[in-house]
C-alpha cells in the first residue's frame, strides 16, 4: 500500500469517527507523595496558594503518547461545564479507558445482619418536563448559509480568588463529635470572614460579565443542549450584537478592575480584621501575599473567526475536500445545537410564565415580563437560520413582555388573559416541534 493510500485510509477513518485502537500501556507504580507536597499540588480551585481555575477556559491537555490522529481531530476536544470551581469536578481527558474494578468484601461485615432500609425515607425523583425541540438545519440550508457572515467566535476568560480553603481539622472534629467516619464531613474556612465586602464586589462584576456573555451568545459545540459541557470554550456572537457586546463586557471589565484595585489596596487590612474573627483558626500561610493577590483575578475576552473549508491550504485537493466536508458537517451540527439552545431558552421562559400567570395563587417576580421581553428581543439576533416560526413567536413574546408586573398583580382579569396567551404560545411551540423531524440531542 502506498503512502498516499495510507493517508487516504487514515482520513476516511477519522472523518467517519471510527474508534481508535487502544494500546495497553504498563501501569507504573506511583511514587508516594509527601503530605505537604500533595497539599501544594492539589487542584482545588479555592486553594489560596494556587490561582483559581479559569471558569470557562478549557485547560490544555497534552496528548498521550498513544493518542492517534483520529483522537486529535475528533470533535472539539474536552468541554468543561460552567463553574469548574465546583468541588469534585474531574475534567475529561483525551485518553479514556475502561478499567477492571475489583471489589474486596470484608467477610465479617458480609456475615453481619444489615439493617433493613426504609424506602419511605427517600423522596421520589422529579422528572424534568421533556422539551420538544424541532430540527432547524438541513443540507439545502447549509448550501445557502455562510455562518461567517452571521457571527464571530468569542471566548471569555475569568478567574477569581474565593477566599475559602478546606479545613481538615474542623471536618475531623465534626466527624468525631458525631461519631462518624473521619471522611464523612467536609469543612471550609472563610479566610476573609467579616471582611469580604470588597471581594464580593469583584466577584459581582465578574458574574455580571458572565451573565451577559451567555445571554448574548450561543454555544458553538457539537454537544447537545442537554450537555453541561456546552458552556465551555468559544461561543457564537452574532455580528449584530458585536458592538453591544463589546460595550457591555468592556463596562464589566472596568467595574471589575476598579473593584479589584480597591480590594488590593485594602487587602492587608482585611487580613488583620479576619485574624480577629478567626481566632486560633487563623493561619497567615493560607493567604496569598499582598504582592501576588491581584494576579489571582482576571476578566478578558477574545475574538476568533469561524473556520471555513477554504482555510485548509498546502494539501492535496482530495484531502482538502474531505477535510472541508467534515468541517461542514460539524458546522451544521453546531448551528443546529445553537438554534436548539435559543429555542429552549424561550420555551422554558414561556412555560414558566404560562404556569405562573394561569395560577391566581402563584407569586411571581417583577422581572418575569422583563425577562420575557429581553429574551424575545435577543432571539431576533440569535435566529441564525432565520426561522420564520421563531421570528413570529419572538414578536408575540415581545408584546407579552411589555406588560408591567405591578399592574398585572392588581388586575386579575389581565393576569388571566396574559396567562392564556402564554399557554397558547407554549402549546404552538410544542405543536411546531412535533411537526418537525425528531431532533437528536445529547
């Protein structure tokens, strides 16, 4: 077999998403790590000695020596859910193998009579309402649309210091006091207890930026709308929202930097206040130094063009055509998922409004109508495929969102009328989805 045919065969395997052959590697015995070093190397994002993990930026992964070209070209790489600071999250890796698990049973425990379990103590799981989602793309549409004329990819990077750290001694003391296993409890110590107001202002600016970032963009990923990983990586920003996005995110960045400057200047004083609050639990070594604390925060965004099949250069025509075809298929999947995400946002909002307004005893927040109007207006920008049904629904929801919550609370007849409108919109969205081909979601 010639080298050209080898390349052609490999490309076929890659573009058809064939499973790569797994090569077993010997397991090396790990060298014991001293407790102090283990603590320092802990990936805990809230550890004071390490920069907090970037909330939305995927951590670069070094490919394993046995990783094939198919591994590297398959999909978009690992996705990370929103909020990687959540404890216990283990990011996926390129290499994934099934390992045999051996269970060791203590014979004495096995022979002992186990207490009967009262199943009534467990509450039944509440199933989420199925969201009917139509299909928005097909090959004919993809021949007509050039996504690069619609939007740009934008990535938001944010990093923060949480001023919290695991307190193993407190957890151990709580377990002993309860007669529980030593690993039953987990405790966290607030390092700036009673003095974290300025820190919360920094966090508030970052959170506001994240909120606007997600509201004005769509996921650009091959994972479906039900996958938490859809929030990772770059997202699709409509060109019609570009300047508004830059203005809003720029304002949040300025607010964050001003709050951060105020916090950094007060930081030594805040530590002194916390020392009084923590008493004997205070440990100076758990705090980043005043000279380094600013580096624990970041809020920035970056733009990239959407790749096209014409970007492949320097390869043989047959290879370029195959790669361009694969990119086109993935682009269609990403557009489909982005439209489904936009659909789900509006469907959930209208469903909530319908359930709330149709129940005269249900309380609703004053932002209910404001949220409907904002999401409907945003939908006019996020409608990538120019779907006529979604455009019409957006106009109806805009009118629904123009109502004033205070006035609706006083007028039962108006509330009932608006509830009926929301129910009708929700019903027609379901019917439209049912009429379309079944959408494949992950």
